[in-house]
């Protein structure tokens, strides 16, 4: 019998890739995708007979109906409206927990977390994940918590900045040869779909790291961008003391320090910098950084 799987918020990058993988699965699960605005559901999903989109919001708890669901995938979203991140994450996780308890049918929760989320300080915006993990780790009989590395696709900004003269790759990742876990969203979707469909029950809560086939540095990104574009690229490394100015151009002022702290936590001497080794619960993806960037570049 096909599983019923709810995904919330379905609009996230991880949610979208996981839905795509699930709809392509031979096990043919039924997907209940919860959006704040269901009209934003991609046409390739809405035309599928095993897909249903409904309205719901984790921040208010409205529309979080998991009735009939066997499994739920929750991706804690950030907020950029000035709300305190800790308060927002707490409220959203408690809303999801209540909806899980009200449903009574959900036996499995897959919770999207992050590397470093085991720490309660020094990780910036990733405290959203620490809070969510803490609140939801025993919400249903089986809780799986996936901790992915940095998304390879986040380097898409390089294809804009290399239009400069000379072509530049801005990197907050320093030193430029410092390697961190990076993983493609394609591998994220495949791994999360597999976790949701897996019939072997894990001891709960079960944490697992999700990395790419290898770790990468800013220099590796530089080489990948050069291979994909055919251009010679110069790295514009952003020193730690200039990270605030760098992020101030990208996120609201209230969250700049959260982004600075998240970044420095992964740099040498940072809170989680020594945690990137493999262990028995490490899952490795297949997509290399250069292939993820090539796909992005060809789509432009």
C-alpha cells in the first residue's frame, strides 16, 4: 500500500527536490504538499495524480492537517520580517508538534536540520535547527534528523559576479583552501525521499549527516566555475572582520550578525569546524560540485 507523505513548507529548496524524487519513485507515494500559497506549486507537481497542494503556515499553525499521513517532512524555514529567530523557530516547531499529535496517524517525522545544529550557541541562524531538533526529537514514534552540508547550488551567485572585469568570485569561506561539507540539492532530495520511504525503523531520534562525495573549498569552487564557464576567475576572499558588510548587502540588518556567526562557526577555530569527519551515520551523495554548477549555468 502506497504511503501518504506530508511535506511542509513544500516551497523550500529541500522540499521541492524531495517532492520531485518522491513523485519519481516506483513506490508511488501520495504527496500532500503544504504551501502558504498553493498557486506557487510547480506545474510538474500539480499535474501529477499523486500530488495534492493545500494552504498552511507553520508560523501560525493554520492549515497544518496531517490527518491520514504516514510520514511528515518538516523543513524549518527562516524568517526575515524582523521577528526574533529563536521565537519564530520555537513557535513554528510547537505548531508542527501539535499538528503531529492531533493527526495520530503519523509514525515517522523527517526533520531537516543542519551541520552544527547540535550546539545551542555560536551557530547564528542555524539555531533555528537546534531549536526545532530539540522540540521535535520525540514528537512521533520515529524521528529522523538529517544534517546536510552547505548547498552546492548556493554558489549560483558566482555566475553574476564573474561578469565583472576581472571576473570575481566572492567567498566568505576563508582561508580559500579550507574545506567544508557541501552537497547538491539533487542528493538532498534523493536522500530525504529514501529516508521517508525506508521501511527499516531506526532507533529514535536518528541523526545522520548528508554530505557530497567530498568536501570543497573556495579554491575548489573557483576551479569548478572556471571549468564550467571557460573564464579565468579571481577569488575575492571576504575576511572575517568584513563579513558584516558583506552580508549587510544581502539580508535585513536584524539578521546580519546571525549570518556572520553561522559563517565563522564553520571556519578554522569555529564552533563546528572540527565536526566534518565521516562516521557510521554519514550519508554521501553522488553529485560533484562542478556538475551541480554546470547544471545551473546551462539553465541560465
